């Protein structure tokens, strides 16, 4: 039986007892982190033939502040958060149009993170995750954020919650192929 991955808040991850059949994926570090700088390039949604070295570079680079985006962040070795006064009113540029935060999560962030997961994450690491789940190891994904609802604009969206969805989608596909 497959154990599907579960999303955990940082506090919950600390409280869960680790056993030999438990795997914690801290998505705030390494390849799962949106801040991870890749040696290969990630396509920037809405900007043909434009690429970034990190997911966060795309996210911060397409954020509209004072009417401008900052495409230099696409190739930055270290990406800083560009802050706006009122977080829920954050706007982004996508296909030449200004979009709101929750739309940007669906049209920019999730597709970019999915692309990274499917094309850049080391295949051996992906296989290790899927094999662990298929061998009934319970996987918990967490990062520094607690908001698992991309439609909730009041706080940062937890990419670990989306990582959980991606792992489970792949496990479901693998399950269907076996049957």
C-alpha cells in the first residue's frame, strides 16, 4: 500500500515522532527550496525565451513595485524579498498583464515550481521519495510557512503544501500504471 505524502506545519513537524518508517522533507532547504540556485535555467512564465536560475528569482522579479518588475533577479546568485506595504495587495506581471497575488500563485508560482520538480530535481531523489512512499514510509513535507491555501492572500503560501500535492499526483499516476 502506498503512503501518500502529508503536509505539516513547522511546529507539527517538530512534534511528530520520527520512526524508521517516517521521512521528513524540509522544503526550506536544498533543491526543494524556491531560493535554490540551479546551474540550469527555469523558464519564466509569460516571458518567452526568458529564464531564471531560481523560483524565487522569478517570483520576486515579476513582483510589481512602484510600477516596475526587476528582471535582474532572474539571474541573481542571491535573491532578496521585495516587500510591498500591504501583502494581500501584491501584484505581479504575467504575459504583459498585472495580476493579483492569488492569481499569480496559480499562474506563475505553481507552474514554475512544478517545472522545477519535473525537470530539475535529481531523478534519483524523486525516485527515492516515490519508493519510500510505495514501501509505506510516511512522508511529511514542511517549510517555514503554514498557509497551505494558495487562495488565501493573508500570508505566504507554503510551497511544501504544493510539493505534497506534486508527490501525491505522481504516486497516483504510478498506482494507475500498476493496475
